[in-house]
C-alpha cells in the first residue's frame, strides 16, 4: 500500500471517530452534541439557527423508549404503522433549504412523531401539520402538548388537500414522497413561498426538490437523492 493510500484511509477513519465516541452510558446531551458536530455540521449544514435548535431538541422523546440509545444516530427509526422518524441530517437539510423567518407560517404534511414540527416551531411563528394516520396524529399531538408547544396545530386528514382555511403559507414541507406536487398545495403557497418535497415515482428513491413560487409558477431546484415512505390517500389516485 502506498503512503498516499494509507493517508486517505487514515483520514476516512478519523472522519468516523465521532460516531464511535458515544457509548451506551453516555448522556443524551453528549449524543446530541456529537450528532450536530459530526452528522450535521460535518455534512454541510451551516444555518446557525437550525443547528442551535437541533442541538437542543430531545429526539429521544420522539421515539419509543426501547430505541432511546439510537435516537441520535443519523438514520431513520420506526415510529409505528410502517412509518419512520427521518434521519437528523435530512431534517436539518430540509429545514435549512426553506430559509425560514421568525414570522413565517408553515404547513407540514406527514406529522409522524412530531419531531420535524417541533424543530419548525422553534424557528417560525406557527406550524400547521397534517397526519393521515389517526393513531400517529393523536400521539404526536399529545406529545407536542406535553412538551409545551403552543404554536403547533395538528390535524388528522389527507395532506394532499392542504389546510385551506389556514392558508396561505410562507413555506410547505412534505415529509413523504409523491410523484407530483399536489395542486392544492401550490394554491395555498404564498407568492415567493418555498415548498420542499421528496419528488419521484419510485418507493425507494426520490429527489429532494425545492420549489419557489413566483407569479403563480414554480421554479424547481433539485437538491439530493433521498428515500422517504410514500404518501397515501388522494395522491395514489393521481398516479
């Protein structure tokens, strides 16, 4: 092996070290700090407010107690009903891409555990989040209330139709994949508003896509490849 190859192997090994510095007996605070430093900053997240919020958000309270020791690993975890809580990096990436302001009103499709909604609620004025699975919607609503969030409203329903009586929204985040952007959501987005969605026709891989509404039309920007669970409900009729 050449010295150059050895050097690159060592660099790769050292880049992984933070992930191995968290041991079973470590505190949630230490695990969260390592997550932010290694998996968020280390992968290019730069928004200071997003990093600050995710550095204090107790992700372990949004997963089953049996998964607590995995709560700050950078991968999705099951939350029941075939759904997952997204990996921290993807949560940070989607949140950062929306370029949120404190006065924004945000619509989320796919409440899941409520983790993404809680992150948003620390950054914006109001969060409206819709979950199509009643059991998850009820659990998330109770959890968010117990954590003291008063600027999050949870709705059980089909997110495809948005939340018309609370529109328009400054930003919309869709945490399940679809092969198109639902037209009702485009109508409910403010001009110059931002929408982010895992867009694609396969159930395994999609393209994280940012849409900015300008004079009624959407400018699309592809960000990266992702893998999200698919949206269900009305969206399935439109394939």
